[in-house]
C-alpha cells in the first residue's frame, strides 16, 4: 500500500472537519467540501495533484459508508457521476447504509 502524502492526509482530515461543521439536511458533493477545505489557512501555497485529490475523495466515500459517527448518507449520483451526500442529524439512526432500520 502506497504511503499517503502529508498534503493528502491534511486534505482528508480537513474535509472530515468541514463535514462535521455542516448543518443537518445539507446536500453536497465531495468537490464542494474540497473547495471549502482548501480555503483553510494551512493550505496556502500547497499543491495537490488531481490523483491525490481523487484518492482523498475515495477515502472520504469509504469513511462515509463505514463510519456511523459520520452522520452522512449517500443520496444520489449526479449526471457527471459525482456522489451527492446529505448530512443527517446526530439522532438519525434509521440509515440503511449503516445498518439502521428502514
């Protein structure tokens, strides 16, 4: 398994932080999160390749699918094949993608 770069790790943790700060019922794509995260001061003069950004997107999607504490569900796919996520409230346990009851 390839070692993750510092910049990739920083972006991954930053998009998770941005996700936790979103209000419930907010719909977004990974690109929206990435754009919010790279406005943070620690990203000044940092350059991430397209492949590193894609890898962070794959890791984020995996985190959403496997981590119940994420409070995020995948609701749809845009015509350009980007996933659309929705932040749900912390007391929503009826998430079938995370083992909840439908």
